[in-house]
C-alpha cells in the first residue's frame, strides 16, 4: 500500500467521523427539567411550544421522591438556551382526548442570565393543567345533579334548533368584535371603570343593608303581578282594542304632517324675530333668579289659606267698597278742596308746630349757675279775623298785645323765626310779595 493511498483512506475516515458528528450529535438541542404538581396526562414526544410553535418535545416523565412530576424536555435552537425568568404551563388543545397536551413555555428576557443545560424549573415557575373531571369534582352530589339537569335542559331546549342555531352563529363574529372593542374602550378608560366598579359595590352594599325593604318590595311586586294576572280578561279586551286605536292614531299622525308643514313656515318666519331672543334671555336670567323671593312673597300676598287675609279677598270686596266710595269720595274731595287755603295758611307755621312737638321735652334742658332755664318768645294777638272775607289778617307790631319780650320793643319775628335757622333755608319764612311785616334776621340765640 502506497503512502498516497494511506492518506486518502485517512481523509475518508475523517470525513465520515465529521458527518456522523453533524448528523447524530450536532442537532443543537438543550435539555431541561420541569417540576409540576401532576403530569397532566402528558406523554413522551408531546410538543414543547412557544407562541403556538413547536420548539422541542417531552423526552421523559418521572415521579420524584416528594410525589411531584419531573418532566424532561429538550429545546431546539435558536430558542435554546433559555434564560432566568422562564415559566412553563401544561395546556390542552381541547377538553376531549388524552394525547392533546403540550408544554407552553414563556421564555425569560434575553438580558437575564442563561440557564445551564439540565437546569430545573421548580413548581413556583410551573402551572399544572386543570382537567374537566377535576372541575366537576368540586361540586357536591346535589350541585352536580343540578348542573346535570341544567345541561340536559339546554339539550332539550336546543333540540331541533340546528337551522336557527346556524343562523345565530353568523352573528358570533360581529358580536365578539363588538365585545373586543368594548373591552378596549373600558381598558382605555381604567379610572372610569374603577369608579363604576366602586360605585356598583356601594350600590350593592346599600341594597344589602336594605334587605328587609327589598324583600317587602319583591312581595309587593308579586302581589301586583298577581293582581294583573287576575285581570286577564280586561287585558285581553284592551289588546283587542289596541289595533283599532293604532289605526286611528296612524290617521291622526298622517293629518299631523300638514300641521307640521305649516308650523315649519311659522318657525321660518319667526327666526328673524327671535335672533336676539337668546341674549335677551341670558340677561333676563339674573333678574329671574333675583325675583324668586319676590315671587314667593307675591304668591303669599295674592292667596293664603283663610279668610280676609290676601289680595284675592280684597279684590272680592272691591265692588262693595267701590259702591260705598262712590258717595264718600265726592264729599271728601270737596272737603279737601275747601281745606286747601287753610293748610296753605298754616304751612308757614309748620316749623313752629313740629319744633314744639319735637322739643317740648327739651325746653327746660338748658341750665346755668342759677339752675335750669327756658328760652321762650311768646307772641299774642298776632292776627285778626275778618268776618267779611272769613280769613285771618296779620296785625302790625303796634296793634299786637305785648308778651314777655327780650328787649324794650316788640320783636317782629317772621314765621319759623322762633327756631334756629335750618340748613336748607326754609325758615324763617318770607312771603313772595314781601308785604309781611317781619324781620327774618331775628332768630333765637345759640346753636
């Protein structure tokens, strides 16, 4: 055998070894162990999935010393190696069948450290599937029998309704899409949803606290419904009249169309007149708010319970009052007209009269070292009555009877001159003709 042949055989052997390594040992799989409370009816070669895609398989299933299921799985590249934070869950494709389980992996972030080959995920990172028989085992025999009756009732209900069910099934997709959109809206406004849940909880608590009242309300509703049920004949008669009533109502509504057309014309014509109505009403609103108390008092003024205590009773008595006043008012008017000259004569002396009424108690209020004193200025016989004209005529100072005077001669005071001069200058009074013999500068001393 030549040296070249030996080299060729060696190269062939090396190539065979490399091919075997690639085909048999270089498959890029990484093995991990998963601990579950139960194996969940897993079998060897069940899928290991991520996001619904097969990335490996179940290799072995063993029972540990503490009665837990240890599932050995292999994960293919590029999904291996896994990282810390990875979780596993046993899922099923449907409720029926046995070999329909698979292991769903939720890989941890790539930024976390890698898991070593053969690493074990403990039960705090795994979730076991719940079989339907485990679900039914939570019910008591009585509850299980009730659930069985419900399922049988649904079966009897839907028996022979296949065609209708198929028609209803057409609307499942739109209903689910609408439900999805509703859920998105609710999720987008989470604070409002939380508020709704909280308020609903408060309402339920309030209803729970009023359980006796609710019980009574339900009993009364039952009584009311029973009374309605007893009136079946009357209800049937009313239903018999209902078509006729609807027909007549239809005729009325048809005739109403013409009225609405005329009303539209009225509205169109009124638009020009009502364009300024909104600002007016805006300005009127504060007035109406302020007028509420006045209107409330006005309501009491117009009408109150009882007799002879409001404006309505007054208006009821107005005719008789008017009858009486028709004879009394002319005489009163004549008396007032004839009394006008008298009041005109006494008007200039009103300051003295008012001053006397106001200051009579203060007359002797002043005092000095000799005691209290009064400041008076009496005047007597200042007028003379003329029987021919029926009036009083002022006398000259020489014709008057003298009273106690402050000086040696008669003091010619003007009307209103016995009090201090007011700020408006209305006293002492002077006649417009200037014939009255008095001196307006003479006023009492002092402030």
